[in-house]
């Protein structure tokens, strides 16, 4: 070995000269580390499984890297706030999760913090298999908050397998602190108008209940749309507001979720409006195979579904089930927010509505709306349908089943009916050339 090569190796250089050519030698990657937390442990806390950390503050003092994991012991509870520090990498996220056997470990904010678990300006984190709670006096409050505040783009956030409950979020969408309502939820993704968007938000298989302000909310569009947003298989029960809100997202997919008793729970809705599952200020949202039942009354909304302001492209609801919602089946509200009305097409198809008995979309007179292959069963109260009528209106009802003893369907310029089935005590629109009524026995 030449003295030149020996000196290079001793100096730790990452290139060597062999036969006149340079061969790059990558530095060794640091091994991923698992940090263990047991807040009932009384010994010296080192973060190992044998001597785990025993306070969230000890974990928060560290910055984590790709592949690292922070594991809380099952059957134990930690009081305080977990704050993520450091980012993982694509395919090698940082994980906040559980170890051992028994019930999910608990992160309890105790009402002393705004967010029990906070992922702020980080990428590639997975939060899983925990119970997160944050009870106390009502204020702007969440169980899990993902937040983007800097201009840098973010990516790879996964929240799965959690129970999020008893979060003392704000329930009043009116008055001085009305903004707290939009930012309160069991699980929240919050941006600022100048912040970098998140590429990849996955919120799946969580049980969210008794959370003030709502269940799962993406609030405030960042500088660009969030992308690859998937919200699926969540159970949202007895939350004090909206079930799922998707704000500022490109082609978000919301599917196989269930929301029941919206507006109720330990921290109930107080005043203003809320709805079941709905998008706002987004592009081409799709909601499918979801269920919304038994929403409480509010000033005007309380519908299962709502296509709200700032929607670009097509707003699609398909293969969903809803029942007994105080505000009814669908709210067309592209015209009634502070965001522009981009006149997105509204596609409402293959849904089943039982005793919702209301469609309130008469304000969206510039949006092309099609309702087809739906079943509307309304025997509980009069069936109230309002859609735009006039020269700019384009609404079509085709191949639907209407079952109701009372109420009426709108007739006029811009409203079309084709091949629907009608049963009950109201008169089928004369403009439906293919209308059909079953013969009563």
C-alpha cells in the first residue's frame, strides 16, 4: 500500500485513486434507533427498553432521523405533549408508536396544551397505535395536529390506528372566537396561506369520538394544494361538529368512513353550522362508500354531504349512505363562502338516503349538477328539494328512486328529469318522459 493511499485512508477521505480512476466510497449510513418510553418507570431513564424514558419532555429534547422510532409502552399513560423533531425519508419514516402488550399507550394533554401530539414542519412521520386525549376547559384544542408554517414543502404524514377521544375543542362557530372551531378537532391538519403543502397525507383506521369542534379536519389551504390525500376507514362518533372536512387538497379521496351522532358527545356543538363530510377550496374531491347518520340541527347546514366554496373541477359523491340527518342529504354551497365560486360540476350518484328528506342547492345556479342512480327514501317528513331554476341553471335528475308521502320536486327552466321512479303522495314532474310509478296493491 502506498504512503499516499495510507494517508488518504487515515484522513477519512471518501475517494481513492486506483489505476488512475476515482472510486467514490459512500459514508456509512447511521443505524435507525428505537427509543422506548414508559412514564411509569422509576429508574434512570436512558431511552432503552430496559431503562426507558419516563417523561415526554425527555423525548421532545431529541431530534430524530430516518427510520427512528419512539415507542410508548402499552398499558401506560404519559401526561403532557409530544412534539416531533426531525424528519424521516421516503420509505424510511420516523414512527411514533407502541410496544409491549395490552391497551394502547395514552398521550394525555390534560387540557394544559393546545395539541396533545404535534407534528409541526416535519416530513415522513407515522403516528400509530396510540390513544390520544386532551380533556379540560374548552378552547382551540386538538388531539393530533399536523401543521405546516414554513415555505418548505413537506411530505409523507401517516396517522393510523389511533383512538382519539375527549378532546376539549371549541364548539361555537360564531362570535369572537369563531376561528377556534375550524382549528379544533380530534385530528387536525392546519396550514397557513404561505406555507408549503404536504405531499402525502394518510389518515386511516382511527376511532375518533367525543372531540369538540369535529372529527378530522384539514383546515386552511397552504400556498399550493396538498396532494395524495387519503382519508379512509375512520369511525367518527359523537363529535361536536363536522365529521370530515377537506380543505386545500388536489384530488383528495375520502372513503369507507363512518360518522354518527355529529354535534353530540362530551363536547357538543354550540352554535353556527356544521356538516357531515365535505370539501372546501379543493380540486376534484371524491367522497365514496361513506356513511353519515344522525347529525344534530344547526342554523342551516347539518347535511350529510356538502360541496362548498372554492371547488375546482368536479365535486363527486358516490356510493354513500346517509340517514336521519337534521339538515338533510346534500347542501350545494359553492356560492356561500369567502372563497370564489368556480362553478364546479356536482356529481351525485349511486347514493342511498334514508329519511334525510332535504336537498338545498338552489343557490348554485351556475353549477352543472347531475343526480343519478340514487335512492331517496323519505317517509319521516316532507321531502324538500331546492335546486336552481332559470336560464343559467343546469340540474338533471336521472334514474333515481324517490319514495316519499309528502313534498315536491322543483319544476322549471334548467331542471330536467329523466327515467326516475316515483312512489308516494307527491306528484311526479310532468317533464320526466320516462317516469314510472309502481302499481300499489
